[in-house]
């Protein structure tokens, strides 16, 4: 039985089994109410525009966007909504940029139902969840700044444009890109994008 208004949650994940399982798990508890679910970023933005949920449980990687790009869009259409990242890869290079973009914390997909519910309650209550897996991507092979450069390369930006967007010199951009290419065993920009996608970074 729902107690009062409850915590209104939107679940965003492109895997139906995961999405439906989370919805079922959360709907068993009276203080949490799932008001909608989405399989991609575009649907998530539309849903949050309409529902203005308290918390959005957001998969780190969606078919049409990464969380780092989705978080600002969700905050723009529903400023009061708090975004909690949801991923099987807590050391992914996209975690730290997504937190910097406004996400409030991270829960791993193999967490227990109790941990997930407590994380949602904590984010709703305090605006932050600092669980054991919320520390970002320090152990990732690609650093957050390298990831920023990689994303902009994938969008087709030149080194000059990337430097302007990130506040870096062209030489620094080249250094970051060179490092990423080495880590992903790529010889050129096209190959680094292809290899990054193969590794799930884009």
C-alpha cells in the first residue's frame, strides 16, 4: 500500500528483462512508486518531461546516448529530478563525467534489491548516494579527460574545436588523443572510434 505520495521513480534501461525486473522489484514497496520506464534516451526525456519524477534510475549506456549526455537533458526538462546511475560497469570511463554532469551517485546492476531501494531513498532524501561503487572511474583504462576528448572525436570535432570546448590547448588535446589511441590500439581517428565502440565506451 502506497504511503502518501511516495518516491516517484522512472527506470531507464534498454534491456527489457533488467528494466521489467527492476520495476517489479521496486513496485513491491509502498514508499516507492514507478511512474514509468523507458528503453532509450529520447523516450526518457519525453517521460521525465511529462512525469517530473523524484528520481531517475538511468542506465549508463543506452542505444541512442551515453548517460553523460542524457543527464543534462533530463535536468533541463525536470530540474528537481535526481539521477542515479545504473550500470554493470562501475569502473567505466563514462562514470566520472556523468557524475560531473549532475548524476547523484551510482548503483551496480548486481546490487541487491535492498541496496537499490536504499540508494533511491538516500538520493531522494539527501540528493546524493555515496555507495561503495559510486567513486567513479579512477581504475578505468581511459581517464575521464581522455574520455571527454574521445567523445568529441566521435562527434567529428577537430582538435581545435575540442580544445575550445574543453578549455585545452591543441597540443594537450593531441596528447590525450594519442594516449587513448595507444590504450585502444588504434592508428587513426576512425579506428579509435571503432575500437572504443567495440569496448563499449561509446
